[in-house]
C-alpha cells in the first residue's frame, strides 16, 4: 500500500509501513546471520503478520498490489517462489513508477535508508539501488535472468499478468505496461 495508496496524507500509516520495512530487513539479516535466533525469527513473523493483516491498509483509500500481481505470473509460469519473484519485480516497478512520481520513493529513501541530499529522482534511484543491494546481500535475485526467466518471455508473462489485473481492478496495467515494467527487471 505504501507506494500505491490513494490518500497522499496518511502519516501514521506511512510510519507504520516504514517501521515494518525496516524491521523486516533487520530481522531477516539476523535470521540469516544465525538461523537459530529465535527472537529474530519471531520478529520477522510478527512483521509479516502486521504487514498484511489490514492494519497498514486501513484509512489509505484505494490501493493496489501491482507488484504482487506481476510476480504471481512469474510464480505461475516458472519455478519462482513469491519472495524471490518480488525481489525481481519490485525494483523494476519502482523504476517504472519513478518516471512519473518520485515523492513516495524520496520519502522511502529518506526514512528507511537514511538518504539525504538532492532529493527527487536522485533520491528515488538511490532508494531503489539500496533496496536492490539489500536483496542481493540476502541472496535474493534482482533480475529475471537470475530467476531463470528469459527476457524473451516478457510478452507471455505480461499477457498472463493482465488476466489477474482485470480481476484485481488494476485496469491501467495493460500488456504493454506490464511488459515495460518487466523490461526494467531484465
């Protein structure tokens, strides 16, 4: 919801989501460093529970899950688990979104990654780069090719994703738009 919410002024929800992002990354790092870290695993599971239990979406207006929608096609057509598929799709979707709106990415960069400076597209790209670096550090793919998905299959993936877009009422996600996003994931 953080990137797609309708209401531009939801400071409480923004801070909740930013805190969950930070905690998910921190607790994941702890679990990878020590798989027996009970508290790290508990924190990660509690974060996951809070992220999608309705709390983060309460009061933000209409919002969508376009990144999840696109990733579902990767999981449906290839042997790509949901999490690693998202680590491929999210940076590409963010780059696509940054072409028309950098405000949310700038806020994410400042609050989650501690980026300060020029702002605008520089901060947005730095936020995406930092997220990609974290995905790579935790051994999650950030490109279609790293998931065994050939770029030549982008039109078929886009056609599959649009079926779900219709169901999820994400009508602006045409095959052309999804293919453009996926090309940024290649």
